[in-house]
C-alpha cells in the first residue's frame, strides 16, 4: 500500500521479490540452456609473465538468453549450484573445452593446456571420474593437456577428495587450486594432496598496486614454490602488478593486461600473432 511505501517497507519487499523472481527466471531458463545452444565458452590466455608467450588457456562459460541477454556466470553459477544443474552444465563445459582444444591441435596450432573450472558439487558427484574419462575418450584429447580448477572448499571433506584427486592425477590430469587464499585451506592438508598449481586470487594481485611488498602475496608465492607447485596469478591489469609478481617469483599469469576472455575465433587470432606462441 501507499502508506507502507512511505516508510520504505513495501518498497524493500518489492525489491526482494523482484530479486526472487529473477532468480526463478534464471533457474527455469537454465534448464533449457544446453538444449537450446545458449552456452558458449570463452578463452582467456595464460601467459609467461614478461615475455607474454601464451602457454595455456582457461575456459570461461558465457550464457546468452534471448530475453535476459548475457547473464554473468557470477550470477548463474551459484543458482546452478543451488539447484544441482551445475552437474550437467559442468559436463557440457568440460566436453566443449576438450573438444575445442583437440580441434585446435588437429588444425595445427601448437598444443596448449586447457584449464576448466569444476564446481565442488560436480567434483563430489558420484560419477565425476567416469564422466571425465568418458569425455576424454570421446574427444580424444590427451589427458596431459587438461587441468581442472577447483576451489579450497574441497578440503572440507578431505578423505573423499583425496581419492578423487589421486585418481585424476593417475590419469595424467593436472589439478589447480583456484582463488587460493580466499577460502578454507589447511596448509597441512594442502601438502598431502596431489596439487600442481596454486592460482593467486585477483584480490591479492589488486593489493600490489597499493603495497608492492604485500606480505600475503609473497607468502602465497613462497608457499607454492616450497611445495613445488606452479604459481599462476589471476586478474593482472597493470605492468606494475606484473613486475612485482615477477620479482616475487611468480612466472605465469592471466589478466586484462594480456587479454580478456575471448570467443574461440578471437582466440585463434591471438594464437596467430607472431611471438605469442
Ligand atoms: P574465476 O574462475 O576466478 O575466473 C576468473 C574471472 O576473472 C573471470 O570472470 C574472468 O573473466 C575475470 N578476469 C580475468 N582477468 C581479469 C582482470 O584482469 N580483471 C578483471 N576485473 N577480471 C578478470 P568470469 O568469466 O565472469 O567468471 C566468474 C566466475 O564464474 C569464475 O571465476 C568462476 O568461479 C565461475 N565460472 C566461470 N565459468 C565457469 C564454469 O565453466 N564452471 C564453473 N563451475 N564456474 C565457472
Ligand atoms: Ca578459474
Ligand atoms: Ca580464479
Ligand atoms: Ca577469482
């Protein structure tokens, strides 16, 4: 009513229910997104800091809905996780990423690693290992080119996670801990898991502009190096950030300084620039 509107109460409710209805719209639209061909993978190059040589790529999911337009993964991935739809979506992502990477290799581009984001829910889903094996078989991608990015939250159920990680490692797949330093991590546990790469979260890279000697960044890099892991910094936007990271011992990175995530045909363009590969 008008009266309630004056004290802001019903306005607040209206806003809440608007949010709720957008979430429901997204939830329903997601159910048909695969079948209607609304997903596409973008690729962001992973480069050697300093030389900018491309050594890999991360697949990032994009969704275009006819009415909603482009919906950010920041908005729809949590919905898909909540409803369990992430299992089917994640499977689509993995297959498309492997297929595309193999196709590029078959077309004569030098082989590059492909990193795929895996949600914890997907990872813990009973058939994850079977799914990965099936997709690798179907697409023909050599396992050594595949890297899975998972978050620190896998450490919450360590026994179960370790089994899966060890099996993946035995298959020749690499494991990367995404957004490292932002979540739940036990250093003791970290050491016992077959992890190849630590990805330094963008929030730490951002801080390098304020404080070049940021102790957290230095600590994460030293930890990774001491555990014999590869370090990848994400979200690098400035030369300054890049130079500080190099000084600290981080050799690989991603970020807008090099390239935003781009559509497959644009990634092909990047690979054709002399000196990029
Ligand atoms: P993430 O895995 O940490 O991916 C990095 C995000 O940072 C991407 O956002 C990327 O576009 C963005 N980014 C990269 N470099 C820069 C930079 O220099 N500056 C800034 N401001 N941003 C940069 P995006 O593509 O919107 O994805 C957001 C998140 O959504 C991802 O974070 C990931 O958690 C999730 N996500 C995306 N695709 C998938 C997927 O296929 N499966 C799952 N489970 N999650 C996904
Ligand atoms: Ca990632
Ligand atoms: Ca990340
Ligand atoms: Ca991040």
